[in-house]
C-alpha cells in the first residue's frame, strides 16, 4: 500500500497536538486506568494510583476509569455504575487534579471502541490466544464472553488513542502493553506512521502487592467483602490494623526479605516500603527482631497513607454533582485529544 503526504501530516499533527496540551512542557504522554470491578485496594494505590498522582505534573496525563473492561464478565449493572463513580471519586481523593491531568470515564469517549475495531483488524488470533487473562478465565468455557477475548485490543486502543509514550502499570499488565506495542508497530508498518509506540513504566516498589492471607496471590479488588487478605482504600483504620495483624508470615523467627521463599513477611516489607518511600525492602528487614513490631509499623504506615485519602473522599462523596461535572469536563478534553489520532488511523487504514 502506498502512503500519501496526508498520512504523514496526520501523525505529525497528532503528536504536535499532544505536545501543545502537555502542562509539563515535555514530550512524555502517559495513559493508564483502573477497572471498576471491585473496591480499590492498597495494591491499586501502591501499584498505580499513587504513581498517577506523582506523574501528573511530569507529563501530559490521561487517567481513565476503564468501565468498558468491566463488561467482560458477568456483572450487576447497578453495582458497576456505583463502583465507577466510587473509583472516579477515589481518583480525585487521592490527589489527581483535573486542572492538570485529564480524568475521564472510558465509556464517555466513543473513540476508544472505534479505534479498537481498527486495531482488531490489525491483530492476529494467535496473539489473543496467548493472552493470560483469556487462558486463565475463559478458554474452553462455552459461556465466556467474546469481550474477554478481545479486551486486550481495547486496552491497546486506550493507550494508543492518546499517543501514550509510557504506561505506568503493574507487572501483571506487561503482556497487554507488549500487545499494544506490537499492534502499533504493525499498523505503522502496513498503513503508515500513525501511532506512538509506548513503553512500559513499572513500579520499583509496590508494583505487585500480595494478598495478606495468601501471599502467593495478588491482592485483589474482586476478593469477597469479608476477605482479610485485601486492604480496601476505604477500610477504617481499625479494620486495616486487624488485617495487617493477622497477615500470614512464616515459621522462621527472624524478619527477612526473600519473596520467593518467604512471601508473607516479604509482602509486609514491600507494603511498608511502598508506604514510607523506602526503596529497599531488604534494608527494612534489618530493623526488626520480630513480626509484632513489623506488623505494627506496617499498619501505622498504611493508615497514615490512606487517612488523608479517606477524609477527602468523604468530602467529595457528599458533593456528587462536583464529581459529575469533573467527569463531563474530562470527557470533553479526552474527546478533543483523541480525535486527531482516530482521524489519522481512519485515513491510514483506508476509511
């Protein structure tokens, strides 16, 4: 296929638009989002949300409540609506500033699904067959929703739509970012230079917070409401203390950092490091002679991090009109930012 000068102008105009709207004045563009499938946990904060707050002043950022991704499994529509609002409110309570970053709800920006189809027309079945989520949750099950199979392409569209150069996500999303890269490279090669090829930006500490009761599994927002393994961002302080005090450690009397052989105590050290800004969990281990003091300090650190968020959340939840107005403004800004990329992709592919 031949590519006209118009194709090249499309991508150049898109990149220029992204740079012009970057409040930090850099070429960095960051996109990320969280699914509203459950109540957000400490893992969501340390692995993603807390990083969003730090990054918003360093680059042009689009942070999204990715509610369309929540449709890939059976769900209660009313609960989804409630959790979407709760997640957006937590975004604001955590410190995301809609005057600095773009804060939006995925379903409010139709360009996400339109670009998804263009990328589905670029992706291969073999690639989607290898996606971990589908292999673990859907393969071989007749009632698996088609959207569970294809949602990694929607995730790629989410990232590429805004010219994302970096994607700050946890290690469990690495495969999805790799797919986004592959699709961007293939589309650019076959139809002309259209997309920025993104890089993954993993967290160094707290990227994968584990369940307090089963430290070989990730702390999940989809865990049962009475789970002692997941610390919810809106858990009262006394609940947080109880959960940490009952966290699984191991039979060794000393405190040591060894994620492979001692996952329970290592998880507590990771959490403590993530909440105190310590870059080396192993260094923290040497400060403790036993688990009681480690659990006490970890609980105090978690409460200290979450208390301001919870106070601000209570204020915002009492004024839902403010949250709604913020989402409306975010959707308008997101549509404006997404339009050049979508137009360039449509032209390149022949529409």
